[in-house]
């Protein structure tokens, strides 16, 4: 099977691979970079989706304006698909320092370090998919809870 570059299918596959990476990598300790596992808590699911989308944006190598903006279009700030793409570009700039087509992404520890450090400033961190809290608010609470243990 040949996967057309930048196809919806390809982007969905990349997204699912990042979910799996988060799930299997036990070295991830930050609630933003680690999988929420089997949790059905809507706040956990919302954070998992937002952080997964962020990690895809970070890892895209080369960078392409993916034709399916996914969860960005669910964000309250994105009224149109163009808005969603713009927010994705802004996040790429924040996390990686580039948003031109073809520019290299980050991998490994660099990718995770950037995700942890910048998630609270990102557009996708504002995601509220069936939740009252934003993904970044939930991430902050989980981090605080971890420290209080
Ligand atoms: Zn997902």
C-alpha cells in the first residue's frame, strides 16, 4: 500500500504512533509527556489528545502544514480551518523554532524537553474537548499533585 504524503490517513497513523510511544515509554514522568493510560476521565483524555497533537507538531520532519488540522479545529480560538493551520504554525515555532515547509523537527529527548517546557504556552494546550478545564490547566494540576505526594 502506498500512503500519499500528507494524506489524512498518514496523519492519523502518525498521531496513533505518538499515542503508542507515550504509552510504551516508561521513562516519561511529566504528566504532559506521559500517557494517561486507560483513564476515562475526560480531563485526562483531553490532555492526552492535546499533548499528542503537540508532540506530532514537534516531531514532523520535514514540517508540512498537514492537510487535516485535527484537534486544532476543535479549539475555541479556531473559527476556520485557516485559523487552525495558523495556530499549528505558531505552536511549531514555539516548540521547534521553525514553521517553514521542509524544516527539520525535533526527536528523542529534545522533543520531550520542548513539549514539557512549552506546552503551557501553546495554542493546543487551550484545548477543551468535552471538558471545563483546558488541557494545560489539567497538566498543571497533575504536576502539582505529583509534587504534593
Ligand atoms: Zn488521539
